């Protein structure tokens, strides 16, 4: 159900998240116009130095669609399906049976950030898919000592690296585990062979992009001025703990302002104990008033947390490490923790880091499947006895939850004025409470039914819990919300501006004026980093104008690239800012005349054309 519904959304709604409007989709348009994926002059260096594999895939769909972006969202959606399969196979490899595999896949399918991103042109789900594949083949290589699929691990790692930079950190522990395991079991020769294959695959799939970056910035990963902004500037135990706490807090947002305020206060107190400012610039990429996401962020694909999946993941990791979880589960849990710790040690905190955690949640779903279906794994008999005790404790917790979380408590936490006026909502709360209490009693009285009871609860909770993120995505809602109308009631061009609806009229007027006053094919573009570019291409295409936008007046290293313009100046230049206060240097355009302005957008044409 979730996969089918998200597929419909992916096909009906255009790409419209902020990053896609500024560089994901813009770089695809430039590659199509240039007939090449080589670097080009641009005011937005994100378009050329960031890892490109997901956009390469989008480029194929865009080309097949003759410039239409109708299929662009399917890259992430297919990666979403691949992740479901990959996580299921990983569970089986680690000893789980069909039920555990199904639970792990359900956890992935119902994770809020995964649902929201599966219908977009971000690249975190694509990266997560390759990370899961690499983890699977790393464990397969060690546990089976088989060389049948020897190339699959290097290729998965190489593709993950080509998709997103965070993959370097997430996969380092798993690659190290595979290399050490092979060397211990088969000797140094086999270890060096695997190392050679890894290096070869990574170079084959990444050397072109790295070489283009190195040619501009003398650094294979891109512009050092931007790279340094992502990296922590101070290191130590307090600094790492600060980042761990703040990254975890991103998944603790709720619809209740009271609960959020309490969690925020706890985070503040912990930082007081650590002696570190909660917004320390050496550890923070972008400051925000609140570390814990506010209620309106809960269904936004840049900021949504994964509350239930996060809680279950933490419990599963703790049990996997502290109990006799089997010879495969415990190493997997430790490697997962190592990946998350590397992320916190090396990268600054940002409000959108919950999106970057997506590959970690894919891997954590494996442990959640183990947690909820322990009998599906081959664990020692004494561990099964321990799980009977867990069934009783779980039952007690369910009974307590069913009794405590009644209509009055929920109204006090979430409802304005402390009263729930909707009769169906009140009835639903009592029904959920009764079912929860009944399941708790069943677990205590029939502990051998633990598995069946958990199955019913998990399927209901995760399936029903996923519905708000499936239907109420802030950028692509099936049902109209206070943030945006339904995708069925707006044109695709209007939906491009879901993140900033106030730009729809200025952008359409800008392109209309351009077509009327300066009907030329190549148009100059002076744009501020973070401003929307991609809608210009789609609006012009819908209007039937064969326009190519070329960046001009560039003040970064990409200005050294030979320009695609002819020797004559462009007949028109669009100046687009993200903030009205932006005052770019336009000295090179002093001979042009401004014929239209709607701050922060301006249109200039050659004086002779005016």
C-alpha cells in the first residue's frame, strides 16, 4: 500500500524540494543543454562538485521524457523498493526467517523520512540503497567465504561513494570489517585481492568526477571553501557527545509543544553539563532556535524525524550489544554504531541532518526486525528464556500505555485548550487504548504467543502510523493541508514552488517578459546560492520557448572554465536573489538596461534591444 501510493505521488507531483530547485535538477538541465556532464561555469558550485550518480540516473529519465520531469522522482522510488529488498535479504543473511524479514521491510517502508523522500529527487534514499547493498555483500563475503559475488561489494561501495559524500563515513566500518574478516579467514593474499578490487571499482566509477573537481579546486571532493563548512572544527569527547545528542534530538519532535519544550530543556541541560554552547559555530553548520523540530516540521522531507523507528532502533541496538544476540547480530550493531559515531565526530550538526541519517535507519531496521521477532533468529536457548521475560515486561508496558494514554492525557498534551471535540477521534483513542491493553494482557498470560501478538501490533502500528507521511507530505500532499493544496488541485508548475509559493507569480512573469522582449535562445543568469533555478527551465519549456540558461558574472573558481557563450554578450540576463538584501556585483552588465523588476528578481536586456 505504501509503495503503491508513493509511486502515484512520484508520478503526479514534480520535483519540488529546495535542493532540487537549486542544484539537483538544475545540474541535470545544464548537462542536457551542454550535451556533456563536464563542469560548467556556475554561480552555484553545488551544481558541479557534489557527487552526481543519482542525477546521472535522473538525466536518463529526463532525456527519455524529452525534457519532462514526469519520471524524475522514480529514481528515489526505485531505490526505496531496492532498500526494502536489500534490508530483507540482510536480515536473512544474519539468521532471520521470513517473519523477521517482513518486519524489517515494514519498518523501512513506514519510516517517515523514507516515505517523504521516496517521491522526490533528493539522493539520500539512493545512497541508503547502495549502503545496504554494500553492508549485505560485506557480511556475505565474511560469513560465507564465497567469491561468487566478489565484485558486488566493490561495486556497491563505489556507487554509494558516487552518490553522496556521507557514504564515505557510513561504509568505512563495514568495508574495514570485510577486509579484516577476509584476511583472518583466508589470509593476507585474499585481503589484498579484495582491497585491489575495491580501489579499482571506486576509481572506475568516481575518477571522472574527482578529476574534474581536482582540475578546478585541486581537491577531488570539491570546493574547499564549502567542504570546510561541513566539517567539525573542534574535536573531543564533549564535542562528540554534543553532536550525538543534537543529532538524536532531531528524531524526537512530536505534535505536542509541551513535549517538545521538555525535550529541548533536557538537551539544553545536557549541554550545560558538557560545558558547550548548543549553537557552537565550530560544531554547527546552520543555527536554528530549536534543536528539537517544531510540529510543522514533522511532515517536511528536509526536517522530519523518525520518532518510532528511532526509539525501536535504540532499543534494538542496546539489546543486540548487551545480550547474547548471536555471532552476526552483535558485530552488525557495533558497525552501525561506528558509522553513526563517525558522522557525529566529523560533520557539523544541521537542522536537516535527519535526512542524512536515512542510510543508518535502513541498517537499523535489520536490528528492529531481530528485536521484534527474536525467535526467528538462531539464538541460544537461554536467550529464548530471556525473551519470555521480555514478553512479560512488554505486556506490562502495553497495559500501562493503554491506561495512561487515555483521552484526557492526550488532550492535555496535544489538543488546543485541552479538549478533543471530534467524536470519532475520541472514540479512536479509546479503541486504541483498549486494543493496546488487551495485547498487554495477552503477552503476560500467553508469553508463547509473544510472536503473534507482536506481529499484530507491529503491522497495525507501523502501517497506520505511516499514513500521515504518505498523505500529508508538506510538499506533495495527497490531501490539502494548511501548508499546501493537494497535488491533484495544482498544476505541475505551481507545485514547483511548494517550498516558497510567493515565487510562482514573479517567476512566471519573468519568463513571460523574457519571451516578449528578448526572444533569444541563450539567456544569462546571475543567481545567488540557494535561489531557485530549475523552475525557469520548466516554465520556459511549458511556454514553448527553446531557452538555455547560462550563468554569468561568476565569482568562484568555475569562472575559469571556458564559457559556452559566443563572443557577443547575452541578449538578456536574469538576476535572481534568495534574499532582497543581496547586492551582487553587476559591473560587467553596466551596458544592459533593466526592463522588469520584482524584488528580488530583475530582468536586464541589451540597450539596443530596448
